[in-house]
C-alpha cells in the first residue's frame, strides 16, 4: 500500500528527539566538549599571565560585539518571520555601518583601561574579528527567527575546534604560543563560520530593501544588550582591573565550566523560540512552565559531571588548583541560572525593550553594589560576589515573571496541583 501524498518517514525516535530538543543539546555537548578541550589545551601550553591576557582580549571582543551589532540580535530574531518583512538587508548594512566604528572605539577604550597596548597586532586582530563576528551574529539571529538554529548552536564549537587544531599544530612544531597567535586562529575560525552561514541549510538571507527597523528601537536594544553583557559577561573585565592576570586566567577557566549547564539549557530553549513568542498569562501552559523544572534537573546532572571534570583536570593545569577553588564558590549561582534562564528567555521574547532595560539596570546596579561589598571585605576573593547574586537573581526573576504573567513560577512548580490557577 502506497503512502499518502506528502507523508514523510523518519527513523524511530527521530521525531521524539526533535520534539525534546535533543539535537540542540547534542550540539551544545559538542560545543562545550570542544570548548573545554580548547581552554584546557591553552591553559596547559600557555603561561598563566599570558592566558589571562588572552582572556581579557576575548572579553573585549564580546563587549564590542554588543555595540557592533547595536544590540539588534534579539530584534533580528523577533522580526525575521514577519509578513511583510520587518528586517531587510538594509537593516544589516546600516547596523554594521553605525555599530562597527563605535565598537572599535569602545574596544580601544576598554583595552586601554586594562593597561594593554592599543597599538599592536592583538588589537588589530580584535578589530578584524569584530567585523566578521558582528556580521555572523546578525545573520545567525535572523536564521534563528526563521527556525534555523543549527549553526547558531554549533558556531562556538566550530571556533573552539579550529582553536584546538591551531594550538595543537603550534605546540607540535615546538613554537612559542603568543596572544597574537591565539587571536589569529580565532579570526580564521570566525571567517569559516561566516562562509558556512551562506549554506542553504541555514535559511534565507534578509530580503533586499531599505532599512525597516527603527533606530530608536535599536538604541533601546543596544542599551539593554550592554546591560545584559555587563551583568552576565563583564565579571572577568571587572576583576582584571584590580587582580593579577594569573587570577584572571583561573577565573576564566572556572567561569567557563560553571556557566556550561545554563548554556546547555539556553540552547534547548532556543529551539522553543516560536512557541514562546507572544506568551501571556492566559496562554502560558503547564508544559511551558515545566521547562523551568526540567532545565534545573538537567543542570544538576551536568554539574555533577563538570565537578568531576574539574577535579580530574585541575592538577594537570598550571592554574588548575586556583580555578577549582573559584569553581566551587560560583557553582551554586550558575546552578540557579539553569532555572532562571527559562524566565530570562520568556521575558526577553515577550516584554517590551523599555521594561527589559529598566529591570536589567536594576539587576546590574545590585551586582555593582555586591562587588563593592565583597571587595571591601574580601579584596582577594572577588568571586564571592556570586553568593550575593544567588539571592538577588532569584528574587528579581521571580518578581519579573509575577509582574508580566501574574504568578511566581517557583510557587506554581512546587504546588501539588500544578494546573490550578494561582
């Protein structure tokens, strides 16, 4: 008997795997295994101070990326599938034309503040990398909005794999590995990702046409994205202002490992973007809420494995013991992040940019105040700030969900009758 027209077949379990987002988790597993391998290889081959300097340059690239894209990755995702189009090729060109010069100036200022040379090969490589990285970020965000998140989930893994191959090659040749070498390998990796973006599997490019996005909305998005970066990614730059580069390298290693579970969860939630759009108190189903609980359980499992990895790897690395001690202190906060990242995703997709900005500003102000307290009491232990952040982040995200959706997620998830109205 012939199958009905339009019927498609798949191997047993494929549809279930797609529904559960296992492909995204598998891709994230590759991303972090390759990332761990890269960071461990560099930590084993490069002096702690040099590894810390490289980590600072990478953080400078990340903060400059926010300005280089005018914080518009979220806008590109939100508007990609709109009819008529609300993102065009003109938006891409205009965003980069405005953002990249501003980002280069920002990068120069941050590098100078970190007492690193602005005139030199590392900074030139940062600027070149920034141009490619910004283009990649906007195009991948547009693809995400169309439902093509494969390369978005894989791109950092591709970059890490290229970094592993490059560092291993230099080490095999017996060459001394400098910061400029590492940044050049990163630039090559970004170019390779940029080439892969044009493959058909990653969706269509934005349609031709003049810019459609309002500059005012992009300005708001830039402020929000900068605040989010400062909140989530600026810790290394902050501690680098007053801590030795050896500590910075150890902090980078511990931060990468501790952050991994929440990144896994975020990759899973990216696959749920279409279903999470336009959510409100009336249509926020029980299944969507259960994502928060499942995310936390997944995070617990991943943290067990990462703790074992840190215990095994620490004695083999030049800065391993210090990184292990920092990891133990910051792990509770990042374990909580595997729960709150669900709230963060829901809010970013549904709340107004103005609301997102004000809440994030409050969160950042609390983080700065926490740093002030910790540095005054424990000047050589700035990572203790994450003990305070554990409490403040939980309270703020529950309050924000209550303000937008009318209930506290933690209360509803803990109630025996999960489906009853709050």
